[in-house]
């Protein structure tokens, strides 16, 4: 029922506010398209200002932080979005706003969302694993280049690479670098270059462009073909801000085609300067070692033992001479004492020897068999025996035997 009012019976403002709030509540949740003009993030809630794409009209939008976080691509100011929201009317001040329950990017944002989902799926398969990246050769003998015919990217790569290393050899394969069929053309050129064993690194180069222009370089088939390559692949697509999925799967990402030329070959001037610097450092190091060793040798030669090498030998020679004199004196004393002892023993032996007794006129009678005749009773008449003197013996024969009246050993009168 319409509200009946007049100048004489006006409706209170609060009643009008309540009626407007009731009308808006009956509207329910709606889908709204617009552009984010302002975005303020808070820990729990986010506050946006969304404006119409054509008319100069804007409306406040509130949502929970999780609504923005659920978006597959980051939502920022200037993004075109479609949001599912319920209109709300704040009765105390008559403020109309939208309470968003879902926010979706559209246009380029939706395209980026699809690419992000594809990137996440390929990353989950391990295609971007840094441990699987192949190392580029220090100085490749031959470089494969996939680019557009007559493009600025081709010129940048070839000219800059040859300025850095004039002898670098390129095998260029031209392919469609934009539009339908671009991904398939790049895949075919990539397979040809990967099969060429003389090619040591492959560069895929293209100049900058919009997200739609660079879309072929996020093609899943191309990404998988690059991952399957046995030859290292360098991605040089667009400019620094451009990040197609090819950059993630390639063994090396170059920010621009010019940067790719700097990455694949060294600078001959820098290398020559480095060699000269290393030669100078090596020469200084060798001279330093030689000088240290010369000083060391001079210090060793200045020591007394080397300045006069016979010093220790002379001292030892004196010691040896002293020891020899002492040994000779000691040995002479021992020999003298031993000679004296031998002389004493010899005198005693000679004094006790039967020969010395016989030398005084005594002799010994012996039979032919060598037995000593100690008594005349052992002899018979006409017996033969010998008399032993100090200087020889005499054979005799008994004529007669005259025994003494006294027994042997008795004292004579």
C-alpha cells in the first residue's frame, strides 16, 4: 500500500527510512558488474568502492577478507569484476551499500585466473621443480633460436650475442609467435632443434605484448614440450613484467630477448679481462711464494750450523779424540795389570814345574810305556828305561840294583 502523506500530515523521517530499508531488503542478492575504484583491506573486513563501467556512478561494497582471498588472481584497484552481493540500507544515516558474498574477475582478470589455475596444476605435477632445471653450457658451440621472421626479438638476440662473442653460431627456426597455431609452430621448431645434437641451448624469443598476445606461451602442450626437452631452454618472452608459464618451466628465464643474449654467451672482453687479471694474480702469487722461500732459505743459511757446517763435526771430533785417548789409557792400564798377573802366574807355574826341578839336576825315570819309575823295586836286572832330563832323555839299562836300607821318605842321617 502506498504511504498517504500530505503537507498537513507528513510522515516521520524514521518511517521513510524504515520503508526504504524494507524495500531494499526485499530486493535480495543480485549479480553486479563494475570496476573497483578503491580498495581498503582490513584484518577481517574489506571496503571497496565499485563504479559503473559507463555512468559516473559508484557504490560502497563491504565483504569479509576471505571473499577477496578466495579469488584465483589478486584483485586490485582498476580490476573489472562481477560480484554477488546483497543491497543493504543503513537506516541511521540513510547509507546504501552492497554486502558482497563472491567476487569474480572478468575480462583480463578472468584470463589471468585461468592461467593461474593452469600454473597451479602444472606446478603440482613438478614441472617447475628447480632441481630439474638443466645447466646452460659456459660457451655453447651452436645456439638454436625460435622467433618470428624479421622480428625485433631476432635482431636483439643475434646482434647482442655476436657483440659479446663474435664466433657464436646460431640455427634460427622461424615460427608464428602470436595467434592461433602459434603454440603448435613453436613446438614443431622446438622438436627439430632438440633433435639436433650440435645445438647446445635453445632460445625462444618474442617481444612484448598484451596478455592475449602472449597467451600461446602459456599453452599446456608447449609447456610440457619444453619440460620434455633434453636440451636446455631459455625463455625470452616479452618484457620484465610479462610472466607466461613458459618462463616457469624453462631452464632459464630471461627478462627480454636482449637479456637472453647476455645469458647464453659470455662477453669476450670480460673474459679476456678476467684472464689477464687471473694471470696477474697468479704471477703475483708465484712471486710472493718465491720471495718467501728465498727469505726462508737466506734465514736458514745464516744460521751458524749452515754458515760453518763443520762446527758440530769439529766438536764431536774433539769428543771422539778424548774418548779414544781415555779408552787407550784404560786399555793400556788393563793390559799392564793383566801382564803383571800373567807374569806372576807364569813364575808360580815355572816354580812348580818338574822341568825347573830337573834343571837343578834331578831327572825322572820312565819305562817305555811312559810310566814313571818311583822305586828301585819296580826295576829288575837288565831292565831298560829312560831318564828324563830338563833338556832331553837318555835310554839306559840296569846293571845292578842297590836298594837303600831306609824306607822311602825317611830322613837321612
